[in-house]
């Protein structure tokens, strides 16, 4: 009997010891796991609203930049229930997008982005479809001379049309938004459809004007709220306006593509759409299943390239002319260099290396203009530990380009328009690693080389021919540099005079 009690006591003691060890292991593992899975810090959030009351949705990039100064280069905010990790500062953004390109390489397809393209196209897609469409787009654009002499010729021809348009104003004050946007869109239309449009053509006007309106709507507070609470869509006027714009522009593109189909010659490609349609025919004949070459991807890809390529480049040029009118002494130096180096002949891309001051001014326009301040949101493809913080797979990520282009540790006077940021002591042009207006990594702007060429040729051609000044009765000091924030950032509506230099 005593022996049985002794064995029972021993068994209980062993059981207690085992349970104790398991409990200790559980809590130790839990603590270790928490230590290893330390998430990025951030402001305290409210139920349902998250941190909405702590940010200015009209200048979200600036609000997030301010928060980064308190919480560090990797921090968390909540837009309603949606968790977002913000990356701030050049070193952090580059480390994530370049050194961890795979982990931070997906696109966050918000409800409004999905409404626009349904996961098709290039900008708002992921997975195999995105890889194939991006690969095809790069190949097609290079085939038609992106970054080469043939594209240079297309841009220079459009420069002449834009100059003619401005000459008709005879120095009177004008809003440069439409004329510049039509010119940039025509370069893309030539590549996409093999034709340019007169600036008065209703097709061009509708595509450009409605796209400009959509880009603005993307950045409105009501659309940001819709992304957090999609069920609100039918009750929000901006959402209904956005959907109407998208439907209208897609219908125009479908009609253009239908006309191209009727005259398609698979042996002679006139444009991007021809090349896509030929690839589509070849794939269908090979009976490949689940092909990405279908009409929805064609329409969405063309819409992506037209929208992204027009608004960002046009906004950059609008900023450029505004800065020249605002800082006439800088405009003087650009025009002096152009006159001395190029004279009255047409500027060519090859002249850029001999125009260091002009090149520096263009780079500073892009830095200060900051037309894509938060970039288009990314999403993590897998769990990742980054700078000591655990970020879960599928987390929305904002690479904050404002914090890169205005990084106090990278730029001597980040809040000032200062071309010397890109010049050495001898006045030679210098490249700066923190110059990332086109973002970086897997999702870097695929039209970067085209945009650079457009900005350089349009800017120099206009400065050769005109002097840009404020409208009558407005001084340089009174010119407003306030931005209008949307998917891209453009100057607030303003008027300038283009006074002929001849």
C-alpha cells in the first residue's frame, strides 16, 4: 500500500515537473517569438478609425514624413482597419526596394485600383500576368525606339507643334496644363497607336482631360476612405465619377484598337497595339491555355501607359516652367547656357552632356516637383524581418519618395530650389544616389528613359524659344508653389506668359 502511494506521488511529481517545463517553454518561446517578431512602431490608433485623425489626407506624404521624424524610418500607421508600413529616408527605401526587391516587390491592389483594371495591365497587377505584361511592354517600347533616336525624332516633332501652339498666344497669359499634356500624350499615342492627334481633336482631349481628372480623384480623401471601407462606393460621388471616367476612356481605347485590328498586318508592326495583337494571334494559333494576351490586358496596359506616362511627365514640365518664372535668375542661366552651347539649332539628347547647368536644373525640378510622393503602394510577398522589425506577408507598404527627395541627410537644402545639388565646385554635373523620382527596384517606372528624354527635349526646346514670366499684375514672389495632390502631384492652377525671345 505504502509502495503504491509512493509510486503515485512520484508520478504526480513527474507530471507536475513536465507540465511546468511545458509552461516555461511556452512562455519563453512566446517571449522569444515576440522579440523576434517585433513589429514597427507607430502612433496609437483609435478603434475603427486607426490613425486617420492624426494625418492630413490632403497632404498625406507630408504627414507621414513628419511621423517618420518621431517613429523612425520604418513605422506603422492604420488607415481605418488597414495596416500600412511606411518606409522613410533614402537608405531605408533603397534597402527595401533594391536589396530586398523580391520581398517588397508586389503591388498593393487597393479596391479603387482593382475597380479600374480588375487585376489586368501593368501597374495594378501581380503574379505571372504582371511579369508577362511588363516584359512585353519593355520589349515593345524598345522595339519602337524608346530611349533611342527614333523616339527622339517623335518628341522633337511634337516640340515643334507645342511651340506653334504657344506662339499663337502672342505672349498672353495662359494655363499650360492642357497644351503640355496634349503634347506628352501625343508622344505616347504615336508609340501606342502609330498616330498623333491635333490638339483640338475630341479623342485626344477626352482621353487627356478625363485622365487628368481621374489622377486628381485618386488622391481625394473620399477615395482614400473608399479604399478602407469599399461598401461606401455607391454612396460616394467621387467613386461614381471615377468609374464613369474609366468606362468612357476604355470605350475610346477599344474603338481605336478595333480600327487597328481591321488594318493589322502581322508582318509590319506600326505600334505597341499591333505588336500585342500579333502576339495574341500567335498565341491563339499555338493553342496555349491561360494566355495573358487578351483584350482586357491590351486595353488595361495601354490605359496604364497613357495615364502614367502623360500625367507625371506633364506635371514635371509644368513645375519646370513655374520654377523658371518664379526664379528668373535661374531661367537666365539656363538660356545663357543653351545659347552658348547649342545656339539656334534644335537641341538633341547628345547635347545634354555639354549642358551641365541645364541638366542640374532639370534634375532639381524633378526633385522639388516630387510628382509621385508616396509612390504607388507596394505589398510584401512573404514574411520579412527588415531593420529588426517583423513585417508580415501581404502587408501594404508605402515607399515614401517625399522622404527620399527631401532627406536632410542627403540634400544640403532640401526645402529650397537649388540646382547646386547636382553640380560640383567646378560646375560639372554630378549624379546623386538619392535622386529617385521614378522609384526603384522591381516596380521602377518602366518608361523612365522615355520620360527623361521627353522632359529634357521639351524643357530645352521651350526655353530656347520663350521666356516664361508671371501673368500681368503678378510678381515672382506671388507665384504659388502649392501643389494639387492626386495620384501624381501637379502645381495649383496658375497662368504664365510665354514671351518669344526672337
